[in-house]
């Protein structure tokens, strides 16, 4: 998953750099300051699109039964014996390290 996210990040950076190169080579502006203002305008448009997407985002709560069904019955019983007050996944490697 980490490499997929890194690849997506690098792909978006590459597309951004491609846009900068194309606009710079087309020489649409006489002054570089106007080119920077155009890039800041594009960023403002991106910010507005992101804000609209975040505003209309609907969070979905999963019922507790769905979350509990994802655990196997064996691990849940074992976890309850080892860690009676905690919930989560049992890590056998951690216990082996602490028995030194």
C-alpha cells in the first residue's frame, strides 16, 4: 500500500511538472510574474474544488457487528485471556520479546 501511495504521489507531481513545462514553453505571458499569478489562480481553483468535495463528503459509520465479525473467534478468545481490558489484535511476537 505504501508503494501504491508513493506512486500516486509521484504521478501527480509529474503531471504538475508537465503542466509547468508546457505553459513555460508556450510563452503565453511576457512577464514571469503573470505566469506565477496564473499558477496561483489554478491552485485557487483546485482549492475550491477540494473544498466542495470535502463539504459534500458523506461519512459512513460501520455498525459494530460488522467490525466484530471481521475478527476470528479464536483470536478474540485468546485476546480476552491475555489482555482482558484491551481490545484489538494479539501480537505473539511482542509477547515473545517481553519474556526475556
